[in-house]
């Protein structure tokens, strides 16, 4: 989820729109697609949110940003679709497949910005001390409070007393949040969609790199491995010129530079653009050209210029900065969640790795201490999985979707080992969140058009199954009275 290709990078909603840092290093990173067609709405609304939901004494609040889209709403009893914003700036409600679903079901769409990200910060700096309230647990409670706040406001506006049926949506880390919300607050939603939902916190996430290689194919994988070897050699002989070649001279730490290069490759695979990565590299190999220069061309033209990645967000010195206005603010926030809750350390596998072997567990733990202080013990993934259940999550009426080409699929729910209803829909040859975003995802495809996906029929089949479940659960929810509180 950077979920951090650092972070998870495990994100676009603004993982797409804000190709955020969510690659865990989830994300990709923030870009500035501001076309009106990219959003259903960008009109800001605000509510007062509690800073610490778990303290019986602390009643401080902060302003939290949200959005609402009512053009398709079948007033007064239509459903409300809550789209969870993840680990990036939330600039509006993106015009992806959710807009199509809203029209089909006559739904209102609302979206709450994740605490600390964007304009929803409780404090005026992101010091390590101030980040103590940044967690998925606090963010889930934000969603529950917002759900109640919005429903009560709507009831007052429409002069009614019964609740609308709610359904929750999320992709990647936000997809995990969607599943966890249904798990922890089943009385507040009729169901949830967890698109590529990374519900399993993983300490050493070697399978991320392994899936990148598998999805790239043997020829491209071999070229990427050769490039990594050549880069490591040039780092020893002339690192200054090498980093300049990649427009990354500010990355003084070799580990940060190698992470940047690994993310650049993983991003094309993760978000449905493998040809942009593999075609020029395999052609350069066949032509006997300099592979490092060919990869540098891809990184500069695709990852930096087209995707809009800020190289500074890989610099640990920049990540230490606690000013909210810093260009690396969102990445610092996500790294904090990585270093405390979910890990997703994208370390190199022991054998047959694409990324450099220098990107090991020690690199990640050192980064956590370097950025947040020596007292940072590292992520407690066992506690996170104990709290949510990992892949044994026992929530009902949750749709889990994942793509076979998605590097994050190994942290998504793959199988069900419990008797609780699990609805797992796999998408053949699909990438991260393709069912909701369409393809490719480096720029938003309005209405999530699937025509550019490698398997558009597979995406459309998944979407038909999603519609079936949503229709069924909304009907059952209204009939059973779950929505009337």
C-alpha cells in the first residue's frame, strides 16, 4: 500500500489522483490531475472531530474535511456510499467506477479525509510526538463518528427519523479500512467493498518483489535484475554521476536511491502499465544499449514526469521534516503508520530478487529510527493482526477483490478459513484496484473505464458480481431494519 513501495505505497483516490505515497512505500505519490472530469465533486465540507477517541478525559477536537455528491441521490431513502480516503491528500470524490454505482443505485456519495493527511491535521506540525494519534484505529473511529454526524445532519435536513442504508468502499489501505470498518462497526453499514484491501500486516514483505517479477514476465524480470546489478556496481565507482543521471542527486543515502529505483519499476506493474516499463528495457537489451541509461530514461519520463513523483520524498533527511507544508508530508505520515502498525517492509527476497539486497530489514528499521527518533521500536504487526484478524478477518458481508497481477495481493484476503461469509472475487490479469479504477491507473480514467485493462472482460465480470452483492445486501439491510437506528 509505496503501501511504502515504502509505504504501501500500499495509495490513488488520491492514489490515483494524488498518486500519493501509498505504495506502502504503498503508494505512488501525489500528482496534480485537476480536470473537472476527474472528480464528481471538489467542494469542501467540514466537521469537528475528536482527536483521541480512546481517552475518557481528552475532549479536544480538530476540523476534518469531507465531500458529498448528491446528483444521483434518490431522496430521501436512497443509500449512502462512504468512500474511504487513504494515506494521501483527499482533494475530492474521484470520478471512478463508484460514480457509475451511485447512478445505478440512486446513492449519495460521501468521502472523509484521513486524519493528518491533506487539510485534516489536528496539529500545526508533524513532530513524532504529535503523530501519536495517527493510527488506523483512530481513523476507523473517525469514520464511525462521521457516519453518525452525516446521517443526523441528513435526517434534520429532510425532516425524517430513519437512517439510510450505508455501504463502505475503499482501495488498498483504504480497502483494508473498509473491511475493518464492517468488522468493528457492523451496525453502521450494510456491507463493505475492500478492493485490493491489504488486511494482513506483513513484517518482511518479500512477496511484493516476487510478484513484481512474476507479473513483469521472465524476460523483463531478467533485464530488471541486470539493471540492479549494474546500478550497484556504478554506485561503487561513480555514484555522483549515476544519481545525477536519474535526476536524483539529493538522495545521498544509497538505500534511499535504491528504494526510489525499485519503486519506479514496481509502480508500472502495480498500476497497470507494465508495457511502459518492460518494452523499452527489453528493446534496449536486444539492441545492446546501455541498460542503466535506458532505465534512467524510463524513470525520468514515466515515474518523475508522467506519474509526478517527487524525488525528495525518498530522502530521509526530508522525511525528518515535521512542517506540514513540506512536500514529503504525506510520505512522512505514511511511514509513521508503516513504522508503528503495518510494516509492509518491501525487503529483497533471499534469492532471485529484482530489488537490491541492500533493501533489507535493517534498512527499514534504520529509516524508522532516523526519521522518527531512536525510541521508535518498529511496527508491531502481531498486535495489528491480532486486533483485526489478518486474513482470518471474521467480518460478514465484505467483498474482497484482488488482481492476480497485483503485488499487494499477498497482503489482501486470498482465502477464507472461517465459517463467516467471505466474498472473494479474483480478477485475472488485473492490477491494484482495477475493479474500481480501470486501467491504467497512473492517471484517472473517468468512470473507471476497463477497456484499457489487459483483461477488460475479467474486470467487468468482477463488477457485475459487485453489483449483485451490493444490491442483495442493501435490500436485506433495509428489510432487516439494520439501517434504522
